[in-house]
C-alpha cells in the first residue's frame, strides 16, 4: 500500500515538474500562434515637432538610484535622447541615501548641452529608506498621465515612449513592459534565461495579460498606482499585478528594449536570484487571490508559471527521496541515477569552469542552481531573513 502511495506521489511530482518546464511553454507557443496579438502601428516622430505633440500624454520617468556613480551619467544621456516632446516629459533621478558621487555626477551631467533640453530633477534623500519607500514617496507628487520606472544601469531604446503611447491609447491598457536584454554577461546561462523569459512574457500576453514587469523599464497609468507595502521585495512584479487586479491589461512590447549594461558574475547572479526567489514567495502569498478562476488566463498563467516555480524545488526533493526509497525497482533506480547525474553536473559546473563550454551542462547547472536559489530564497522569506532594503549586488 505504501509503495502505491509513493508511486502515485512520484508520478504527480514528476508530471508537475515536466509540465512547468516543458508542457506549459509548449502550450504557450501553440496558443500564441493561434491567437496572435495585433501589433500597434508606430508613427515615427523623428524628433520633429508635430501638431499633435500637445495632445500626447504627459510622462514622468522615475529612476531610483543607490550608489550608481558608475552608470548614472550614461543613464541621463540616454534619457535625454528619447524621442518625445520635451514639454510632455520629465525625468526624476531619486538618489536614495547614496554614499558615493551619484548625486554630484547627476547634477553635472544634466548641465551638458545634450541633456539641457530635457527636464531633469535630481532629488537627493540623505537617508537610505529603500526603493519601495522611495517610490511611495515620489508617486504622491507625480501628476503626469503616465509614469515610467527604470533602473540606472539599463539603456532604453530611443523610440520607447512613442511606442508606449500607442499602447496607452487603448483604455484597458494599464501597464506597458519593455523587452529586457543583457548587453554582456560572464554567464551564458543568464543570457539564455532572459531570452527565454522574454518569449514567455510575450506569449503569456495572449492569455490576457503579461505577469509583472522587469524593473529595467516599464510604464503604467499614474492614476492606477496604489502604495506598496514597505517590505515589498519584487516591486516590479507586485506593482503591475496590482493594476492587472483592477481589471486592466499589462502589455509586453518587444520593440521597446531595455539593455542591461552591468554584467553579472555567476556569484552575484546567484545573490540576485536568491532575492528574487524570496520575492516570488512573498508575491504568491500576497496575490493568492489572483489564482481564482475569475481572472481566467491570468490565473492560469500565474499558477502555471510563478505558482509552480515556487513549489518545484520541493517537487524535486520529493522525486529524489521517493526514487531512493524505491531504488530496488529498476525504473526508480534509473530515475535516481538520472537525478544524481544532473545534480552532480550542477555541482561540478561550479568547480570546473571548463564544463561551462558544454551547453547542455551549463543549461542543467543554471536550471538546478535556479531552483536551489528558489528553495533557499523562499525559506529566507518565510523565516523573516530577507530585508526590504536594497543593496547593490555588483560592488
């Protein structure tokens, strides 16, 4: 009787793992091809003043900054090149208790000839309160139609605001997300992962809405913002989902590109994934009501993606344990050996850099390391060990 129970548990755990990693992505690919979204038509402005410029929505871009002296000048110059009427655009650089020269460099850069036509405001906060507190504070005073949030280390494509404007002409559109790309990385697995995630987000949109956003760059209707809880970890997921919960749609636009300039090493990538995983646990708990059937395609995507990702490490532990207990049976012995080999590859990849040149090994290692981070990060949140304060991963 016990063996039958263990076999059923193994089948269920195995199916859910395969469903999350293979069946769900394949379903998204199939469904999105049969229900393609109509792309918005972009009428290039080409930096030329036009009669309709005064009718365009006003936009405020908020750039939270904490010890970003390396990238802040490049970020400001990039924002100054965006193709949008200068009288409809404002940029706020919010320095959150920086202990380096971020604020000073920002003040000097906005005086440059190439930047002086764009309205920049440098807000210097002496005390570091954390990104969420910073956003809640500044959102009280923003009165533009649209608000954009962007990381300092991400460069935005010059026509991004014109493209976003077209999406916001649809009243039900509450959020517009950019496509995230990594300029350079020592970890090929990270590059492949973000390409994969970009495709998933684009395809999930055909189910009703994308899930969350990437903090590199996204925009939303200002009036739909609701203050975030002070200990929110993944604000770039919770904020958009709060808007989707109000009945609006989050769009993913692959022609709006945010390019990450700051390369992430393997060790720093793991720290980042730990914090994201803690945020995944938090957001699933806080947004659990969005699993309800009334959210239809969004609920299905949320459960199949974020929900199952959260429990996958426990499913993997279950499969490994059951395989070991039933190892006297050939099929479970084979399953046990296969799992042990995969875990051994992941461990060896950490200590033997040459293995990274083998794509399959790197893929297995990146996936298993991600689920390990998911396990530890989730437990850290449940045990109250994850701080809401931000710190720079790459120092």
